[in-house]
C-alpha cells in the first residue's frame, strides 16, 4: 500500500503527523505543496471523496489574507480554483492511503487508516 502525505514542511500539524508515522514505522512519501504544487486531477479526486468544504482551510493565513471578493460566493468551482492557485489553503495534512483520503491529523484516525 502506497502512502503519500501532502502539506508544507513548516506546518506544526504536518510535523506531528510525520512523527506519528515514523514512530509507527509506516513508510510514506512527502509531497510539499510549496515545492511541487498540486495537480488539478488530484484535487478534483479529493473533492469528490471528502468534499471541498473539508479541504479548504478557511482558517489559514493565505485564505484570511484573500480579498473579500475572492471569499464571497464560495462554491466548489471557486474553492478548487483558489486551492489550485494557492495550495497552502488546503487543510493539512492530506494523507492518501491507497484509494482513501484522510484530511487532518488525529492519531486514532491514522491508526485505523494505515492498518
């Protein structure tokens, strides 16, 4: 089973999730949004599985600094465009475990996901 974690290296939640995976001897690949971006098809797949509302981090600095016009009338299409343009707005981490997608970090959820 292939596991890939998506996020940014400076995120505290990413750091906690990486420590958890490593301490449980779970092999994974890390994909840094800042360095590698995110593909439209991958984001579309995530939205299809978990919904754009769960993926878009409205509490992120990047989102909060957007002009009000960009935040107004948010729908799936607009949210995907924003996340593609500025992937740091995607909630972190996103963990792909085979065909499953886990958003955020909770040890008990990771325990179940990586069985």
